[in-house]
């Protein structure tokens, strides 16, 4: 299982406000959940293989994404321990 945290970033990037916490059974399900929550965000870097490689290497996947209207979010996908 994986936990997913999507947080809103301020424009200066100094403040992070958690917006959504979810769990997923697989990496692909986690990626789909992020894309559903942020449909206008550039999620090109959120590919299942890239997420899995990062999780295997450093135990989580973190990426800042920007939506079409300019809002910024931090996405974290990590295995549940």
C-alpha cells in the first residue's frame, strides 16, 4: 500500500498546506488518484515507473506540480510502513 499526500504551496514556496491524504494499493492507482485530484496539473513526471524507481531508491516520490491556473502543489507518494 502507498500513502498519497497532496499539499498546496504558497507562491513563494515557503508554506505547505496539506490538502488531501489518501491511500492506494499500487503505484498505478496512486498516480491515477493524483491525476484525478489535479486534472489540470502537468503530471507528465508522474509515471508509474518513475514513481516506483524513486520509491525504491529513496523511499518516496516527491514532485511539485503547477495547475493550469497557476496554483502549485507538492505531491508525495510513499509506501505505508
